[in-house]
C-alpha cells in the first residue's frame, strides 16, 4: 500500500510542476474553411505570414475543413487560404 501512495504523490507533484511551466506568450490561429454556401472545404492549404518578420507558417485543413496554426508570437498576420481551382481568400489578423 505504501508504494501506491508514493506513486500518487509523485504524480501529483509532477502535475503541479507542469502547470507552473505552462504559461505561454504565443498564440494559435484556428478556423474552418467553408465555401460561400457554408459547406466545408477539406484539404485546403493555409498560409500564415507574419507582417513584421516575414515568417511563414503552412498547414492544411483536415477532412472537416478545420485547421490549426499553433505557437505564433504576438503580431499581425496575413492568412491566405488556397485551393486549386478556387479564388484565394486573404484575412489580416491582429493579435
């Protein structure tokens, strides 16, 4: 019984330590790609450009049109959605 108590205590201390280190200054852009009628558009390339640094982040929407671009430093971003055979859409996102 003593061994089990020790394991639980170690797990609780590790969790508390992980929470202290979880403070984060970076952000995430998430979204769903849809067409004008509201239908999701899967497998769409998403390009996120940082206006100040020129850094570029690329991802692709999944089968449900969802995308995530994590760990972005504070800034103003230009998000471009590209799909072959369609018109590109550009959105500016300040953070």
